């Protein structure tokens, strides 16, 4: 029995962290947030050179054949450095293709994801609660309707979207009849938008009888990665808060020597440490205990979102006034955690899913 | 990441399961007994790693096997071995720091339950600041003469012996003037007064010492080393108070209650507000259980888990308390019943635990002391500077 990271996993995480520490430092994040395409390209090339896009893709399809936990460890670092990146969406696409794609679809798309030549966007927000006027209908291989809160809506070259019945469809980004609109969100490090379909050619990913299951599997992967992203971001916020409290002096003392401040930091750390273990298990379940993954992903999503919210506000408070300004850029982490909390079902929605999965509803 | 057990451990689990089947009839209902303790030690399910010379089973320490035993006993609803402060705190201390003679004399009868110990640490004016304790022992001939008072002494009435911290070197710095003494509770000059708590039970006592004479040989470690000796046990207590399996057992009991109990003709489980709170607590229980697995893994590898270990007492006690509090909330008016009242559910367990657990949050290092420890040892933040005197 071993419940922990392997030596390889620690090295993987250390190498991603080592790379992002420079490549995704705050100045770079700011530039990309302001729309600097060349900064985005440099970061993207660097990430591609790490060869991580295919982390979960089987070796037969040109990937590394690793696990969701490995992908989650990468995502944790992307959260840690608030890196503007579509890694999460591509991993969800991998999960969708593996769960329900035909052999031909897998052969077409998985190697492309692995080599970093495509970016998928994911439209499954309607699966966790459709807004009025949102939802897609499929007729004779054509999709019509509206998908909201689609990831990478402005940048993706391909999309996987779910229709009202939960069936997944593959859509080419520049397909005729598809209009894309980026939505301005609090979090400028990620891209979220709206897709409007007017009889758009789409390729169903699977046969109808297993449709909902594939979307649910994709959702579980998204939730686990999101938990990992929040974990990384929250961990960094705690580190920043502690470091700041050891520099900032008031009343001739570093503020980190006041128990009021120490206890805030202790509470953040105490809440976040068990989140790590919960996220690890949820990720591990995808590969080792698939019956449990939906439930554990719902738990990881909702719990880490709750703790993330607590850490985001508390770490900001430890910084005092300067934490509230743009000067230190702490708000990039605050907003990253905030977006993770709302997407793929709010904590309440995820808990309702968890109750349903246990037959309590 | 591998949660499976090797064949060796699977076989061990089967062995435990077989033992439980064979001996279930001899298990006491409720609390462990001396006879049951004897059976458990013989089979290696109590005092497992304590050397045979001292009355234990003498197995090599194996974290995973200990965990398997605990899991199977919990699953079967069987009591484990005797647990009291003598066994859980005094024996490990003696093994680490006692003389050979002391080990021979005390460990075996303690394990068997023939000698019951109580702990004399806290004093009315020395709680979180335990090292400031003032009960003093002065050497007179071959004896220490003890005067002073202890408080929060559980089982002082039933106890045969006390392991006690006293100040023997009044002029030394506070951490260096303490000694760790052992004496019989029958020694003349000891008076025990029960201390009734909010649960209604007298689960603690005050103990008064007036010219209590204890031979100077009845000391563990040297004079002035008592703080060091005591810390070997406090470490043990803090680990003990945050058991995640207990939280799992409580959660299951609550789930069962929510499926069975009705209010206004509706099952509690059908109330969406209660259900949301239940799932929230379930997330926390799961997180602590996996956190426990993570700590076990570190232990197996002989690694110090650092911060991950320091949070266990704080988070574990809070979680248990919140579970009991939630159970009372969902019981509505039934939650105020007590003392064997009609309509009382689960024999008043939730009401008792909700109060008793607040004691656990305070005892063994308060939640606030835990936060100091987490911030100082886990996050590298400085100690509070010495206070201005009032």
C-alpha cells in the first residue's frame, strides 16, 4: 500500500514547476492577459516543448500513457503559476475521446493533441444546469442552438460539445454556421465563451445509449483537474501570505509574529492539506477505481472549491491593503480560484450530484 | 499510488478476520475488559509491538498491520484492547526513557490492566503554559515531599498510580526545573475531588497533594529532565486525538439516522438542506481519511510528514465535533433530550459527544495552541515575542 506520489511524479511536478516559475511569471501572465499574442506564443511553445499535452493519451496514440493523477499534478502547477493555458480542456477532450470516440476518431485526434497541434474547447455547461435559452439540438448530423460557458471558445481549433440528451459531438472550430464569442470574465487567465450553432455540421462521438456516461466522465475529469488547479493556486496564496507577513512590519514587529495573523495562516494550511489527499484519490480513482470517479470528483470539486474560497479571501486579508490592489497581482490567484469554483457545477451542484450518485435523492 | 495490499498483508487481514470469527463470543459488550485484553495480547492484537520481556506480544512495528487490525475490529464492532493513559502514554514513555528496572516493574501489570494510571500534568494556573507548573517537590532524606495541586486528572478515582510532573529545581529556567515522578494514589496526603463537567459526568478530578512522600528513586529520567520526558508522551496524545476512522463511523451512523428518522412525515434524507450539509461533512471525512492514508505511507517509509502531521489534532477534533453538532441539528427538538429521556435517540450519544468533544478540542493542547504549532513548526512563522507584563 502506498498512498502518495511516486519519485517520477515528484520529478514531473518539480520540472513543470521549475519551467513555469520563469516562463509564467507574473509579468508574462499580465502581458498575456492584456492580449499580447507573442507572449502567449512563447509560453505555449515552451509548454509544448515539455511534451505534456499527451500525458493521459495511450502510447499507441502517440501520448505518454500516464494517469489522470499525473495530469492533475501538471494542472496543479498551472494553477500555482496562474498560467493561461488550455491544458485542462485538452485533457477533458482526451477523456471524452477515450470514453466514446470511434477508433478512427481516436486515431485522428489523439495524436494531434499529443503533439500539441490542436486546442479543444469543451461545451458541457448545460449538463450541470442549463441557463434559459441555452442547449443544443442535433438533427441529421447538424447542431442548432446555443452553448454557454464553453472553454477556450475564442481560441479552440475543435470543440467537443454535449447536446441536450448528453450526447457528445465533435465540431470543427471554423465550421459554417458556428459563431463564437468570448465572454469577459473575472479571470483573464482563462478563456470562456459562447457558441451559437445554426445548423452546424457535427460528428457524433458515440452511440446514443452510452451518451450521458461519456459526458459525465469528461465532467469528472474536468472537476478533478479544476480541484488540482485550485489546490495549486491556493497553496501559492498561502505561501505568498506567509512570506508577506514575515516582511511587513507594524508596531515594530513583523505582522507574522502576531497570533491573529499566525492563526489565519495556520487555518489556511490546515484546511488545504487534506484537500491534497482528497484530490489525489479522486484522480487515482479515474484509472484505478472507475466506479468511484464521479462521486470522488464531485467531492473533490466541491470541497476544494470551499477551501479555495476561504484561502483566497484570507490570504488577501493577510496582505492588508496592498493585497486589494493590482500591485502584487494577488487578485490573479483570487480570480482563478473564483472561476474554478463556478465552472462545471457550483459546489452545491456537485454535492447534489454526490448525493444522487449515492442514491440519496 | 497503489492502494492494494500485498499477498502477505491480505493473508494477515484474513488472519484477523478469522480471529474475530473465532473469538467474537468472548468479546465484552461495550468497554474492553481485562480478560479480553489478555486474549488480545496473546494473539498480538493489543500491546502488539511491546517486547515479550515486558508482557507484550513482541511483533516488529508494522504500521499497515496495525491499521488492518484497527479496521477489522471497527468493521466488526468489536472493542479493541484496554485503552487508558497508562497504556497509551505512560508505557511508550517508559519504553523510550525508563530504566530497565522500571520497564520490568511497571509495563506488564499496566498492559494487563492490573495497574491503572492517571496523568498529573495540568494545574489550575498551568494549562496551555504547562511548563509553568508550580506543584513542588523538595528532597528530604530519601524522599521527595510533594505539595500542590493538579487538575483535569481523568480516572484519578480509579487509578492505582500517577505519573506526575513536579517542580524540583525552582531556580532553573521553567523547562529545566521539572521532574517526572511515579507514585501510588494511596500515598498519604493525596486527596481526589471529582470535577463535574458540562456533560453531567465527573470525567475529571482535582488532585491535592499535602506533604506527599515519594522515594527519590521513583523518577523517570534525571531530575530536571521531566519536561523532555513528558513531551515524549504529549506527542503521542496529539496523534491519538484525531482518529479519522472514528469520524467515518460517526458519519455512517448519521447516514443511517437520516435514512430512518422522519420529521413531518418526511425522511431527514429527503430534506435538501440537511442533505447538502451531510455531503459537505462527507467530503471532509473523506479528505481526512485519505490524509490518514498519506500519513501512514510516510510512517511506513520512515519519513517525517511535517505540516501534514501537525494539522491532525486540530482538524480531526473539529470534524468529530461538527459531526456530533450536525446530528443534533437534524434531530431538531429531539436533540435537547438527555439523561435517558423518552424519545431519546442513540442513547444520547450525540448530545454527550457534542459536549465531550469540545473538551477534546480544548484538552491535549487547545485548538489555539495547535494553530501556534502549525504556524511555527509547519509554516516557519516566529513565536509571539515575550509579553508585556500586566
